[in-house]
């Protein structure tokens, strides 16, 4: 069953779910690639791993219409913003991809949290 067929998943929620899943994927890629870049990337790795976990959890909470997805959306937005700021500081392709994707995820998560 596609999410568009689930009663509670309107266009706004579907966009947020998609953004969260994309954020999780790009952060997993970035964290893995940063391992090879040295110890100076430790903060980036930690933040990317946090975003990947929280964003994927937020997507799952929205999909099952959890009563806690609002609170998780705020946390996800905060993490995405912090991680994007960290990744912007690095020239690596994977970091730049994170810095590009995460602000959109943060915005949609804040919109869902306030809906």
C-alpha cells in the first residue's frame, strides 16, 4: 500500500517522510565516508549518525501516525540544522551533499511539528 493511500498521510506528511528518508541516506553515506577522512571528522560522523537514526525514526513515526511525531520532528529539525552547519565547513562531496539536503528536511520537519 502506498503512503498516499493511508488516510493520515497527506501531501505535507509525505513530503516530510521523503525528506527524512533522503536525509537518513545522505547522512549514512557521509558518516561512512568521513571515517576515511581522519579524526578531525569525528563531530561530523556523530551528527550524521544522529540525523540518520532520528530522521528514519521520524519517518516511521509519521507513517504509523504516532502521537509523538511532533516532538520527534522538532528534534529532527534541530539535528538537521546542526549537522548541515558542520558539513558546510568541509569540502568533501559527501559533506556538501549533506549540507544541501538537510535544510529542506529541517524545514519540513518543523512544518510537520507545528501542523
